[in-house]
């Protein structure tokens, strides 16, 4: 896989984001809508938007992306809002490469810590393992955050 990365969002990315997020089968309709809203915010507000994106392309096709941003009122802490890979690109280490590139970009902007969150449901066991394998530490569990028996796990990584 020969990847090219770009940070500039394009209007055509809205459909791509929708397809990638929907194809995962993990996200609710509201979550899918939220992913599209963040992209729309960036398109409409440009640099004024707090949402930043990184897209991975293979042969001119977007195969994955991240959405991240500086956490308001912090000096150097960032949130990873989304990381998603196209169905045809899963299992090829693309998620790890995207995350590493995102961390590199954030470090370059002076970022010191990156936070990511996921659900505690069994369906998300592979996501939890992904973050752990990428050097993230579970910092907190917010019990029943999303729903009864669906807690939020907050992971963090110090960016060195």
C-alpha cells in the first residue's frame, strides 16, 4: 500500500467520511451524523474550525482518516475525535499508520498529550486493544456513560 497523506479537507470528503464510518458497523446513526458535522464545520469555517483532519489516500482513493483538535482551555492536550479506515483497508495496519502520523502532526504543533475514547462494550474490544497496542493507557472509565452497561473508556498517550 502506497499512502499519501493530506490535511486539507475537500467537499468530496463528506461522502467518503460517511461511507467509511457507516461501513464499520460500529456507529449509531447519531454518531455517523456527528462525524459528518465535524467535517462540514471544517469545510465551512476553515482554519477557524477547531477540528483538524488527516486523510490517507491509496491510488487517489481515501482509505482512512482521523479528526482531532486542541482541547479548549488546555495548553497542549488534544482529542482524537475519529479514526476510521475503509472496509477494504482494514487489517492492513492502516489505522496504526494514521494514528502515528496524527501524533507526529500534533507533536509538531507543540502537542504533549493525546486523548482517545471508546466504549466498554464487547463490540469495542478490538478498539480497546488497538489503543493499548499503540501505547495508550486507560486513564478513566466513566460508568454507564453512553447507556446502562456501556461505559466510556478514556485513553491517553504522552507524545514524546
